[in-house]
């Protein structure tokens, strides 16, 4: 019998791509989403891509414990992938209470329900932001976490620790919880079908949606934040991971949990490509692969940005049997195809 994976935040950008890969790998998917930062576009896209139009969908807020319990009562959940969270760094600085309440309470509710329903495998969507301005690059999973510079980043660290503690406390009990935290670097791009992708509300904070919106004429000009950093071309270095590759890492991690291949009850993996790419290089590749000129200018540094971060991916490569495959060119072509798909709608 196929196993069932609950994807909280499954109608969003990463959740929808993960749902597709899970279904394509033979898992049953149950989606929970409160639709606070998305519409039904991506969920409808998941159904189209997979040809599966009976995916159970719960429009619930994971901060409401009763709703989460009802879902666990109705569905036999073998694993949970928890995405449901707020994710805007700047907003979290302005509204810390809202961020802590939403991101912590929803995760606590998922864990409590999982524990009380005979235990579960829980995959938490964490972030490379936990490393801060790392001194030694690339970062391994052993690289020390630095104090978070925003409430958003802090919720990622806190949720990692909560998961670790719950795994420890439930070991050997009836409601054993096992956990994996995946630390994402910079997820970008869209599904090759161009039926699902990133749908930022308002002015995008992230680089690639800002680029595609500038190319399509929704924004006038891209500001490249800082060209006087101590890097080769003066712009920041990041590890841009293709969204479909990222989604496949989730399938590998879920399989590891469900097939009892974990070496510890709680494990952490970096999910990146291992290759640093500068902002300027990314813009250049985007222009070249899509055959267009982007309107951009150099602007002052953005407060809070780290100069450079990229992943040591060996642990994920070896233990998950996973590695990033899609070339940056293809990823940036997919991001543009998705923006054009949105423009035609
Ligand atoms: C990448 C690079 C910018 C916009 C953040 C969060 C992280 C994660 C992903 C998610 C930087 C530069 C950007 C622009 C630019 N969380 N840039 N002009 O900051 O690495 O990571 O998003 O949900 O936790 O911190 O990603 O895409 O914002 O920026 O020059 O208009 O692009 O300065 O060097 P970041 P980003």
C-alpha cells in the first residue's frame, strides 16, 4: 500500500513542486493550506501535471489545533512535510509576534498531533539562513549556527531545536517521532510544464522573481544590491538550487524515513548545488539563455545580506543518494517561462 504524506503549506511554491514529485514517485499526498499567501493556481497545476484530480485538500490553519487533529483522525498520515510558515525576513522584523506565533504554533500543533496519532515522520523545511555569515565556506551541517538576525531566521532555528527535542523525548515510546530538517539554500525556477511556480504577492523580495517581473515589464528596473563586496565581480554569492531538484531531495528524505534508513532519529541535510553564483553572473545567464536585455542598475548594499554562502552537499549526496542536476540555464529558462505563463493568464 502506498504511504501517505501530509504536505502542510502544500499549495505554495515549494509545497506544490514537492507534491508533484511525491505523487510521481507513488506516494499519496494530502495537502493542508490556509491560503494566506497563495491562491489555487499551484494546487490546480499539481492536479494537471500529475493527472490526479482527487488529492485531498484541507483549507485549514495549522495554528488551529482542532483542525489539525481532525485531519489526522480522517487520514492515515505516514509522514508530514511542514512548509506552512511565514517567510518574509523584513516583515518578520516589523511583526515579530505574528511570526513567532504563526511559525511556532503551527509546527507545535503538527508535532503534537503526530505524536498523539501513534507517531510520525516529520520533515521540517529549514533554511541556510541558520548559518548566518559563515566564516568557513562551503558550509557543512556541522558548521555552527549563528544567532539569527531576524525573527524569521530565529523561527527556523527554534523549530529545528523543537523537532530535535521531540524526537529525543518520544524515542522508544508509542508516539515516536522521527525528524529530518532540510536546510535550503536559494530555491529558484519553476516546473518545466510552467504550470506551477513562485507567486509572490506585491513587490518581490527575492532576486529571481524580481528579475522575471522586470523582464516582463511589471517592474521598471532591477537593483543589484551592492557591487563592492569582496568577491570577484563585487556582488554577493549564493547557492541557487532548482526547485524541482529541491523537491526531489524531499522525496529522497521521506523515503529514507519511511524505509527506516535513518542513522539517527533526527538528521539535518543541506540542500544546495555546492556551486556559488554571483548576483551579476545570475543576471547575465538569465539574459543570455532567454535572449533578452534586463534593465538593471547597481544600488547600495541591502542591510542584513551576507557576502557569500554556499553548501557543502556531500552529506545529502551520500546519505540521500540525491544531487542537484538541472543546469542553471534551464532553471532560469523555466523561471522566465513561468512569468510568461502568468502574463498570458
Ligand atoms: C539573493 C541575492 C541580494 C533582490 C532570502 C532569505 C532566506 C530564504 C531565501 C526564504 C542577495 C540580491 C536580491 C534584488 C538583489 N528564505 N538581490 N536585488 O537574501 O539570499 O535569502 O531568501 O524564503 O532565508 O534570507 O535571497 O533572493 O533575497 O537575494 O541584488 O532585488 O540577490 O542582495 O545577494 P537571500 P534573495
